C-alpha cells in the first residue's frame, strides 16, 4: 500500500514550484501525513497493533490533517482523501468500517465539490472504493492465514489422536497378552514335573497367544483392528482357568454391532487382566446382557485384593465424571466408552455378589436368551466389579468411537 503515496507527487511538485500558498504549512502537512500513513499501514498487518487505541488516534490525527490540507488547497491535494480512505480500509473491519465508510465518503465529496464542482464525484468514488477494496483484500488475506493455521492445527491434532489411539491399543493388547503368557508359563512350570502333556498344552497355548499378539499389534499399527467379543470371552476363560480362577461366562440378548463388540472386548481384556494379576480371586463371573436400548457388561471377581490400585470409583457418563479408579487401562476405557455415549463403573463390591443362573454350567458361554433361567442366585463373594454400558443402535456413537479411539478405522 505504500506505493499509493505516489499520488502525493502532484502536491509535492506544487510545493517545489512555489504554486502552493503558505508553503511551510503545506510542507509540514505533507510530511506529517506521509508519516502517519506509513505508521497506520505497518500497524494494519498486526491485529493487536491494528486494534489498539494508539492506532485509532493515529487514524484520527491523519483524518484531521487530510481534510485540513484538502480543504485549504484543493486541486492535487484532494487526492489525499482516497489515500485516507485506503488507510481507513487497512485498519477498520466490520461494523466500524460501515460506520466510518459512508460519512467519510460524503465528507470527501463535500470538500471536493467546494473546490472542483462535479469533479467531486470522482474523488468521493475513489475514497469509497479504495477503502472498501483494501478492507476486502486484507480480510481475505487474514482468512487465508487463519485457514492455514487451522489446517496445521488439525494436522497436529490428528497426529496426537493417532498417538493416543496407538498407546491405548498397545497397552490393552500387550498388557493382556503378556499377563496371559506369564500365567500360562507359571502353570506349565507347576505341572511339568507331574504331567508333561498338560505342560506342553500350556506351552502350545503360549505360542498361540504370542502369534495372535503379533497379528493384533500389526493391526493396531495400521489402525484396522476389529474385535470379536466371542473371541475375547474365549481368551478370558482360558486366561482365568490358567490362573486358577474359575470362569463363569454368560451372554444374553440380540447380536451386537461390530463397534460395540470392539469396545466391550477391550473391557473384558482389561478387567480379566486385572483379575488375573491383582485380585487373588478363585472365581470370576462375566455377564453380557443386551436389550433393545442398552448393552451391559459386568465382570465380577471374588478376590480379596483390589483389581487396580486405590482411589475413587470410575463413573463416567453424560452427566458425571469422577476420579478414575486405578490405572491407565481403566482411564482409557472410560474415555472410549464416554465417546460412544456409554459409561464405565469400577470399584470394590460392597457386599456378596449374586448373578442369575442362566442355564450354562460354570465356565461355559451362554447363547442368546440364556437369561431366561430359573432366577436362582449364584453367589460370588465380596470382590471387585467392572461394569460397562453402551447404547444400542447409536450410529452417531459408532462414528464418535471411530473418530476418537480409532481415527484410521
């Protein structure tokens, strides 16, 4: 915008040739106008400086000098009015520009009409256009810069989400898998002296678990891991049995959607891993109850030890967020379920826990409709419970799960 100062060459030429009355006033006015114009232009590219009170007062001083010179001399000095409009357009935005634009145009036209008659139309038009076009171009330029910054911020956010997804998957995959391997290795060591065939069976299980872990880690790296709740329940039974914990698994209700199976599979993995590693339990009850509205998964053990650390119980839903109970695994699961509109609750069981005997024997997986049993009570002793709930048929929730927990899914 600085090259537009060349419009003042006519006034400078008049001063040099002595055609301007009171040349000292004109020379000082020309110097002050140019200085104020340069100051305003440079301030216009910094938003904080542009919106500062000093800039507004500089613009006011420039306006007084502009109308003083144009009103006193006319002629080529009238070209300072479009220059002042350009300066206003570089600083003012939105409502302020609208409030100043029309009055400035009318005032410029009035001063020009006093000296140049119908030539005032060109001066008024030039003042208005220079102001509006400058404001539009600079606003567009600022918008482009903001869009570029936003794109960079979105890219950084995507990288952070992917790192979070990978760290969660790695924790949940390897934490569970390594716990199973350790438990089965201990079982193989214990039974090897008296039953070599059983020990070899445990070693075979370790090999299978290791191979499956390699596959799942590769899938987690690429972001395309899909889970099966039935598979996770089978692995849970195997891990619990190897640790000397009696597994009881019951499932009822309609088939689950794939995204729900993935989330509930993570809960089963984490809860069973904690039970194996920390609970000192003798029995673990896993129930999956489905209804047309919600899915409820409960993992309860009768161990005397806490499943994870100490602290307040987890309860995360639409209306409440509490301090997470325990470690990183349950925190990550709480965030994942909350993103899908569900909730996770974990904590010690206040009293004896009972579950309905639904047909299958201990350690079996019940099929749909297994909940319609006799209603007899099957006590599980005081211990620790993890409860997860998810809404059914929530397409938007599934989208939130993909965007939050599995951005590359």
